[in-house]
C-alpha cells in the first residue's frame, strides 16, 4: 500500500512541464514587458526634456525686449500662448541675479484616469530646462521651463495596457499551443504508463506506438523487448505445464489416457447411458516370462492398437499393465457393443498370433447411471469377474436383469423433478466449508468459506451437489440453481464478516444480462464482506472470451474471481494469464498423482506459473492429512476439505 | 575659420537639437595634463609621431599656468596657448563639413577651426577653476575679409551682467565686446543649463544636451580620459 501511495502522490510529468513552461513564459514576458516599459519611460522622459528645452530656447529668443524694457505685460503676452497650451507645469523668467521676474505655474486639476500606483511606479521626473535671455552680448536673465508630465503618464499608461493585452493574448495562445504540443509528445509516454500499469496487474502488452523522439522510441523498444522476454518465459512455463499435464494424464507407452486422465474425463460429465468396459488380457505375465519384456510390451501395444481401431469413437484408457478401459457414449446399444467386442477379438487374435496363441481376453461392461467413476469401474470390474468366473468368452454386461432401461429413465426424470421442485419451493440449504491457511508451524486460519448448495427432497432428506449436479447440468438447471442461491444470499439478514466463495456455472456467467447487472448485484450483496465467484476451469477454457468479460466486470463491481477444479484441462494455464484470478483451486484428481514424479512436476510447474502471475494456489478436497506436508513442500498452503474442516450450515435466518 | 551659407536662424535652431551626454566638473589638474600613455599612443597612431611631441609640449605649457592665477592672466595665457595652433577648415583636416575636435585631437593634429579653439580654451579654463556660468560658447556673425560670416568665440562674464571678454582665434587679443564691433552675437550656450529637478528639489546634470554636437564631443573626451 505504501508503494501504491508513493506512486500515486506527486505531480504528473505533464503538469510539471506545464508549470515549468508557464514559469519560463511568465518570466520571459515579464522581462520583455519590463524592458519595453523602461525604454518607453526613458523615451517619454527625454521627450519631456526636449520639449522643455525647445520652449526655453524659443522664449529666450522672444523675451529680450520685454526684459530689457522691464515690460512684464509684454513678457506675459509672450509667455502665455505657450503656457496656455497646457503642456508646461511652470515657466519662470529670472533676472541675472536669480530674482523671479515673471512666473506661471499650472494648477494640478487632477483630472486624469491614471491610477496613483502607476504614477508612483513610473515616477516621471518633470525636467526643467533653462535658456539664457540675452540682448547682444549682455545677459538679461534666464528662462526656465518645466514640462507637465500628465500627458506622458497617459501615453505610458495607454501603451502599457496595450502591450499587456497583447502579451496576455500571446500567453493564452501559447498556453493552448503548449498544451496540445505537450499532449502529443506525451502520448507515447501515456501508452507506456498504461502498459506499465497493466504489467503491475500481470498483463503484458506491447506498446504499438512509434514515438518521434529518439529517447521515447528507445524507451518503447526497451519496454517491448522486456514484454517479449516475459511473454516468452511465460510461454515456456505454459508449454511445460501443458506437457506435464499431458504426461500426468496419459500413459507413456500407448499414448492413451491413464487412470487419472480417465477420471478427469469423467469429471467433465458423462451421460448416464454411457457404457464403461474393462478389457483385460491375461497372457501378459506369460509372455513376459516366456518371450521377454520386449514381447510383452509389443503385446500391450498391439492390444492398444486393436482397441483403438475397434472402439475408435470411444474414450480409451490404460488402467493397468494389460488392463484397458473404454467408455462408449449413450448412443451405443448393448448389441452394438457386443458386435464390436467380437470384432475386437478377431482383430486382436490375428494381430497377436505371432506373440501368443490362443489369447485370453475378457471384457466387463457397465452403465454409468448415477455412479461416480470408482463405483462405475467397480461395476464393470464385477462384470469382468463374472466373465472370468463363468468362463464366458468375449464380454459380459453387468446385471442385465436388474438394470432395465425404463428404470433408468424414471430415475433421471425423478432427479430432474426433484431439482426443479426444490428450487421452486426454495427447499435449498446453504452450507459453508472453509479453505484453511496452514502455515509452516502448523497454525491454521480461515482464508474464506465456500458455499455448498444442498437440496432437500419431499421426505426432508438432504441431497448434496455430487448427487444431482450432473443431471442439473444436462437439463440446463444450473443457472436456476445459481439464481436461487444468489437470491438467498441477497435476502440474508446477517452481516457476513467472512469472505465467501460461490460456485458460479458457465450458464450464468456467460449471460450478457448477468454480466451487465453485476453492479446492481453488488449493491444487493452489501451485507457480505466480499464474494468471490469460482468458475470451473473447463468452462473457462471452453468460453475464453465471455470468461474474460465476466472477470473484468466482476472485478469492476468489486467481486472476486477464482478458478476451481484447476489443472485438468488443456489451456488452463493460458486462461490464468487472461483472467488473472485471485486464486486457483486444484482439481482433486491431481492429488492422486502428487506422489508420482510426473504429478509433482506438474504441480510444481503450476505453482511456479501461478507465483509468476501473483496468483495463490489452493488444494481442494484432500481427504488425507498425509498430503498436507507434500502440498506445503510445493508451496500450496490453502486447503479445503473434510480433512481440515468439515462443512457446516450457513446461518442466514432473518 | 569656415564660412557657411546656411540661414543663421536655421543654423541656431538646428544646434538646439538633442545631443548625447553632458559632463560635470573638469579635472583641476589641467585639460590635457594627466593624459595616459595609451592616449598618447593612440594619437601618435592617428596623427603621426609628432602628435606625442605636441601633446607633451602642450602639457608643459599648461603646467606653467599656475592654479589660482588672476583671471585676466589665466585668460590671456590660455587664449595665447590655444591660438598658437594654426587654423585650418574641418574639410581640410577631417574631410567633413563640420567636426568638433577634442582638445587632445586639436593639439595632436596641430590644426583646427573656430569651434576647436573655443572648445580647447573652454576645457582648459574649466580645468583651471573658472566656473561654467562665467563662460559661454557664442555663435556670432563676424566681418571676415569684408563680408559677414558665421564664427564662434568664447565669452567670459566676470559677473552675469558684466561686459564679457572675448577669446577669439581671429583677433588674438583678449578684448571686451565693446571693442569688438566686428562681432554680432546670435546665440550662446554653456553646459551649466542642463539640469533636472530631483525629488527633493535638488538639481542634477541632465542627459539632454542643448546642442547636438556637444553630447558627441563630451562622449569622445570621456572616452579619451578612460583610455
């Protein structure tokens, strides 16, 4: 904060330059005006002197007769025409002994528009000039003439005003000119400043302007090369992270997904009508023993190729040494799969005949239903064991009698109805679970609390999100869930002092009207200290532009933005650079790989990139305390999950 | 002496025009006494090696005039000293119609016209303590070789209303004006009527001179003194 305040205090370069130029201009104009004023003043004084001397000399030539004869009336007649013109303050005629013979003084009537202060500054000395009145060689006396400076003051005042007005006009025009000139010069600097501020917000943009001045051009070039260097560095980090991600999700030998890859795929939401098949070859150990590991590897590769060719439209993963999983989507019928299995047996029998014959391959298939991956795999595995137990050839399908297609339809419909009813009747309860900061010395503090939405069925039984979230997603109900949760939050009567995190679905945040109404939403949420919206990584990757718009608008409305389930989608790191979330929560599937080299490298790489962008990294739903120290070694200190703190109901009663 | 064809009145009015700077009191050490070696050098460069000899001779002669000597003697001495220099027209000496030479230039070039004599006499007398109010430069009409011409002499007034004595380069005798019927005064001036009224009624030397050439002359004399 101190640094920020230091940056924002002080004056801008523009105002400094403007002040300096104004000061120089004022000094220059003042100097010019002073010089002009002084020279005009001297000129006027000389004019007065010259004027007085001319009058004295003329009178000296005209007065000898009057003085010689002592005729003061004649002297008066000679002097008065000149005196009455009003340009002389006094005309005095003296004898050779200095005695005044005749005198005329102008009475100061004060009728002038010249301010007194101006007269005081100008301080024109009324010059007195003398000429000798002589008759032949004889000196008869002197005539002294003093000019009246009133007209000189008027002239000086008028010309000063005119010059001052001209100078003000020039100053105004120059000021406007300087303003435009400075602005045009400083445009590149402003761009640089904005780009530098963007850098402070971890956004690295080049400055595209080409300034005319060499120094600014160098500055822009230097800045751009720095941005290039940083972007290259971030690009490398991103590529490295993506590579680690790929490595951690794929099987090195076959290039297929591994178990974790399969898990991340299932996380994205698979239809309940999808089939999962486990295909196992029981001959690998035999081949390794009899023909060596190389032949065993070849067998694995051939198996993989055969599976790829026969189940080309399915998602394939290698689960164990010679065990594979295939997910076929809901368009597939049981008969169709059987046909494919037969084809597979033929293909694989043929291709592997050079290694071993006969080949013992079994497959067990199970429907997804409402199961998570573990349960689904268990079901398929049980089908597989049934195959082995019954020594059935080819493949076997899990509990065909129990399953029944109609039953499934009823269940899915039932869930959809349950969700709609719960939302309509506001049978929604909010729980919170904290993300806890675990320090190196083991001390813990709450960073924020995540809202967990629980629906209540007509029997009063609570249904957690894991149970209904997939159905809600497929039936387009997530936006309604968000709406109801936001309403509950807006209507809460308690001031909430904790920072609260809400999961927001892409259906909500990608809507333009929602983004536009964020400021109003912020007003309605004033009872909450701060709300952070968590977006899923896969949504953010799939909708990059709307995500960026939303993040910008949310920050402007003083909401926080974060990404959860991070680290399983390609392009996640690129999304980090675009969105710059407050933090990321790692996907729980990453935890499974923390004890493997590829997994920990990947996590390390993610943490490094996040640190570069000033983004905190938290871990999600790690159920085992044992992982904590591993996570801390990687620099992940914020953890959310039952292992560190259980969920509890949010008290928002009015 | 030179002759002018201009109308005399026009000439007078012309001379009333503004000039350069005026000067105050002159040094009591003498008009050309104390001239620096540098001035001597400059004069010898301008007018030949004889210039230095002439200036030094003038300095010797001027030193013989004791300060405090009676007025008449002083006037005689200065009049005679200056009148030793041969007459020549400005056209012949300087190549211009009218030029007011400084005393140093007059002595160094060893030639001058009526104004140059008057100037040298005026500054020498001032240097020997004669008041400016007693001295006046007088433009006169003079009978020169049977016809009227314009001429300048220096008039000395013992008191303001006394009869002046004339220091002239044509008639070298120091005579009162009553004995100079050949001269008819037209216009006179000195540098004492150039003052201005100060804030407290005090009088200061003014920068506006009564005669145009006067300012120029004073400036050149000042420059010589600063060399």
